[in-house]
């Protein structure tokens, strides 16, 4: 498979990539890491080095946390009127929109994704995160609470109320699948609440975090309120998770790394929200609109190369329509055009890295070696070995790794079912509980299945429908807490109860 090296259309991207190396944003200044190490960030389509990013260490994390701490403790940011803070968040959204072509090209070059994914789905949604939480800045309120305390001094009264205050310094640790939207899902509610942030993007895909940081400065975010520290997860991420001056970690990534973060966070019992892995079932009932269900099932797993936490990686189809659905999804899979994400013909880009492509390929090979049927796909291609063909597998052992573990690639495992009880049991037979979709025209099946499937989101006749207003997060080992939705601002707030005798 030949991959032509395509230059970005945006002049600003071409210029930006000429920087000899990228720095850290600490306390409003762009600075080198103290030890001066760098990491190469690779274009996964071609394997070529795109840029050098700073490889920070624990000392740089200390500096960034101190800057965030100072910006929080001096009180100016958190006591800024909510209306002014709202305008600032709205300005960030407008700047993202104004730079959308540039940001989407950068994301594609760094992550590999087909351009339309960033341009039309993820980056507009990142801007919407800032607008949605801008609207909430002015709506953070407490309660006045009637008290029944009966031991106040004679003739006195008890008055009680609550306020909500920002939790403090937040470490936002984000993954490589959809970088910019992940940063926005943490930064927007954290800033709306009045927190300060140290953002640590994934080492594979740090470029849009750095460009976003420039836009935050341009928008007028005060020095130290957002700091960006790039580098390895095992160094920078681990130092942030364990840091005694960090009040909260907001993490999205693998379940395994989520556990490491909890270990780190226990020292000062910092607050933690985790958005972790998934193995989301797609259930197609016999009465479903088959054209929609087949297209929907294919999109649920192949969008963004399956590098989506809610990807529909287990496909359960009623036996009466199983062959038809399998053939339909396989046909779509065979027709997907792989290529450089910047090519307008490309429907699916490479996976983020050779390491990830090797991981996905190993899952496929192990399933086939175990006796599963490879209906289509399975190949690993491209000059850097980063492309994985859209893959459909049947006859897999329900206890095998391909069915139970998060593969995070364009690989779906299909199995037939005969009745509702059987498919509910199969859908729930997982340690994860992030999302699911049900395809049916039958109202009662829709309600019963969405009630019985244990997952943070159940879509009916759609999959991966995201909206900043809809909470997203997991049951079981898919995480702690919810992002997006009005409630997400609470992740960044503490309740204070004030009780007085008057
Ligand atoms: P993957 O294993 O697929 O790279 P991760 O869940 O490890 O996915 O990565 C998500 C984010 O977590 C990245 O920003 C990564 O650098 C960071 N990370 C990795 N290991 C650790 C760790 N031990 N502590 C904190 N953050 C980490």
C-alpha cells in the first residue's frame, strides 16, 4: 500500500510545523523543559517525524503545578465574575471555530484520522463544549436549607445555605484518539467552575493541545490558569496523578492506566474522574430497519478507525437476520477507502501508531488462531505498518480476548442470538459498561433493552450520537463520573455548607 505524503493546505499549519521544537506553557510563558529533552511526534500515515515536542519531567510538573496553584490561590481567577468568565469561554469557542481548518489538519497529521472526522465532528464539538459551559458559569448556585436543629440558644434561629466553590488545581490527562475534544471536555467545565488546570496530552498526539494553548492565551486566559506539559505518561502523567498540590485528576484513557492514576491519587486523596475503556454491544433486533442498522453497525466500529471509547465492537444480531447483517457490514468494510487522512478520498486513516496497529493485529491473529472466522479484513498495511483493514470476525469464543478486551481498532466481532434474555445476558457479560446501541422499531423492546443493558449510554437506532448536553461515562470498569451534560461542572466544584445561629 503506497501512501503519498500530502502537505497541509493551510499555510499556518505548514509554518507552525517548521518550529524546531515545541515548548511547555507554564505560568503564561512558553518555556523549555528544565532538562531539555524532546520527543518526536510521528505522522502515523507515513512514519515521518512531524515535530519535536518537549519531554517534561517531574521537575517541570512541579513548576506547572506551582503556577496553577498560584493562579488559583491568588483568587483573581476564581473570584472573576461568572459573566466575565463566560465571555472568555465563549471567546475560546470562537477562536477554535476561526481556526477549525488549521486545527483539523494538525489533528489529522498527528493522529492519522480522516480529515472529515476532526473537521466536521470533533473540533466543532470541542468549540461547543466551551459554549455550553460558558452558559453554565452564571448558573452555579447553592441552596438555602431549612434546618431542624433544635439545640440553638433560646430566641435564636439557625440559617443554613450551601455554596459551590471550585475544587482547585486540576490535572487533565487526555488520550490520543480524539485529542482536541478530550481537552475541551475537561478544560471547559474546569474553567467554568473557576479551577486552574495543568493539561497533559498524550505523547503521541500533543500538537493540537499546544496550538489550543496558544489560542487560550490569545483569548485572554490569565497566566497560570491553564498550563500545558507534554511528555511521557509514565513520567508527566504519573507525577501529576501523585502530586500533593493537585486537587483533582480528570482522566480519559485505558482502564489499566486509570488504575495507575488511582494509585497515584491516593496520597492526598485527590478527587478523581475516570472515563475508561469500553466493549460496547450493538444489538440488532429482528424487526430493525436493516439498511439503517447495517450502516449504523458499520459506522459504530469503523468511524475514526474504531479508536473511539464507545465503539460498537460487539455486534449481536437476531439469528433470523444474522447472515444478512454480517454480509452487509462486511460489504461496507470492504468498500472503506484507507489512505492518508488529508486526502479527500480517505474514509479511514491509519491507527495512531505502529504500536497500536501491532496490538490490534495481535488480537485479530489470536482470534483466528483460536478458530474464529475472519469474514473480512485482518490485514496490516502501509509504509509504517499503521493501517489496519476494517475487520469483521464471527464464531469467536465468548470468553476470548477479542470478545472481552478493548481492542481500540476497526475490529468488530459478530454473534447471533435467539431471544431477548440471551442478548441482554451477552451484552452485559463484560467488565465494561460504557455504551450500547439497540436497533429496533418495537417501542417496548427499545425501552426494555435500554433499561436492562448496564451501560452509561444506550442509543436506540443510532450509535455514537454525541452532544455536549448529554452526559457520557461508564458503569462498571468503564469509569467514575460523567463528562458533558450540565452535571459535569459538578466534577470541578466542592459544596460548602454554611450554618449560622442568628
Ligand atoms: P494507551 O496505553 O493506549 O497509550 P493510556 O490510557 O495509557 O493509553 O493513555 C492515556 C493518557 O494517560 C496519555 O496522556 C498517557 O500519557 C497517560 N498515561 C500513561 N501512563 C500513565 C500513568 N502511569 N500515569 C498517568 N498518566 C499516564
